[in-house]
């Protein structure tokens, strides 16, 4: 596939991507509404957790398809760190999702469309297109991770263990936010394909998260509470809302010559990393 543009690699040279253990683990049992006692906010994050085990295994596999083509030793080392981090995320969210099952949510039913979609993509899409999907979702997770780390209000009122889990996940997503992108630009570089992948990833991410929230709120008997929906949608989409604040960074992905580290949050990353320094896997 012909490269459409060449983008300089802007990943900081001092970046050290290594997985960390999450210690302590998740609370057992998991509080039903662990984020400020708010079912809407809690299930927004819970619904994302449902997507992670299968999604992150897919991310790993799509990068591995091109690992042997990468000659840059620094990027090879970052690929190794990316795979290690995503593998740990997948295992931690398997545990998380099991806690959700114990609360009575049908996680298997929520995971099934994700599994089917991944099987379809792996069977029918080219390796380059599979990697483009990973690049798109890695940008999505990176800008959400930045918001979680930068703005404590989004997790205000979370139980300590769940706050630690989501900050841990956000830290490592920030660290490896450009790995799949850098691999893609070396082996393909087609911006048009990336933009198409982002449009599709956005549609399915919003659809899957909404479906998960709807299911969990219905199981809680809270689906028909207009006040909860009003407050929740303002929290997501209102002025200064969670998603509203991401729109500028999201749109940047569609720019020619965009690179994830043009959103330079290295100082925030290094500050947050001190919270988990004892958990690094050597």
C-alpha cells in the first residue's frame, strides 16, 4: 500500500514503556456504584471495562503482525513494552468483569458482539486495516486517559481501589499511545485508511458503551430515571463535559501529519508514574 504522507516520529526518547502490577487489587465485592455513588458515571466506566479484554488482545495481535518488519531497536523495545502493558490490562479487566458478573450483569452477552466483530475483522480485513483500527482506538483511549489523569473531577468520589485501577490504566495508555501509530507509519502510512478506521471505531465505541450502560442501569432498576439521565448526559456532553472536553484532541487525529505526541503530556505522565514506581516489572 502506497504511503500517503510521512510523519516524523515524535515519541520522546526518554520514554520507558514497561508494565506495572496493580497492587492492591480490586475490591471484593465490587461496590455496585463505586464512582461517587452515581450509577450513570459508574456504568460508563464499567461498560468500557467490558470492551478491554478482547479489545486489547486484538491490539496486541494487530501490532504483532508487523513486528518483524520493524528495524528500529527503540521502537522494537517499545513494542515489547506495549504488549506487556496491554496484556496486564486485559488480565486485570477480566477480573474486573468477573466482579461485574457477580453483581448480576450479563457480561457474556455484552462481550459477544465485540468478539464477533473482532473475528470478522481478523478474517476479512487486511493486516494494515487491522492495525489502523488499533491506531484509532489507541488515540481514543489516550485522550480519555489524559483527561482522567489531568482532571481529578472525573474520578472524584471513586473508591480508592477503583481510582487506583483507572489511573494505572490511564498512565500506561498514555505511555504507549504512539506505539501502534509509529508501527503503522513505518509499514503503511495511509492517512485515508486511518481516518476511515477512526470513523468506524468511534461509531462502535459509542454504540458498545451505550449498550453496556443501558443493560447495567436496567438491571439496577434505574433505567427510567429522567433526572439521572439528565445529570449524566450533562456530565458527558454538557459544557465542560467529559466527552465535550475531548473534541479538540479527537479532531486532531484527522489532520495531515498528526502524531500522538504532538499532545505532549510527558510531564503529567512522569508525575503520575511516581505513584506506581514500586510496581514496575523489571
